[in-house]
């Protein structure tokens, strides 16, 4: 069995984020929150979470937050959804940044769904 080439995986994960103008990125932009979850979780499993700037990630995520209902959209300007809210909470936990959330409002959002 071949060894896992960690740096190639990290390079690929980081390159996916940089592609924002190609067709695939445009038709999948509503899934960006989930993509962030899977990519960042993979980096964490590879012990390479430091390859991203947590403040930049958290800042983008909070732009996807809907203050009125407590949920997260799949990307900036997208409607909130339970799945995207789950992914956002998981990523914030990954970065130990749950402090940015209004826990009561997010909990209410989840319970209403």
C-alpha cells in the first residue's frame, strides 16, 4: 500500500477554495458551507488545519448567518437551512469559536425546523 501524500491533499483542498469563477463553482456555490465543513475536517484529520486562516473562515461564515432566524445559509446571500447551520456549528467548534454564536437563537432555529 502506498503512503498518503498529505501535502498533495492539502494543496488540492486549498485549490478548490480558490476556484470561484469557473462553471462548477458557480453552480455549486449554494453548497459552499458544506464544502467548507468537509474540506476543513479533512485538513484537521491530516493535522493541517493551520493551512487556513481561522479568522478569515469565521468571518465568511458569519456573513452566511441570518441574525433574524439564527440559521446559516450555504453561502453569502443564500437562505438559511438546517444542514448549512449544522455544518457552520461544526466548523466553528473545530476552530473553538462557538463564542461568536448566539447559542439560544441558533438552538431555536434548529428546534423550529
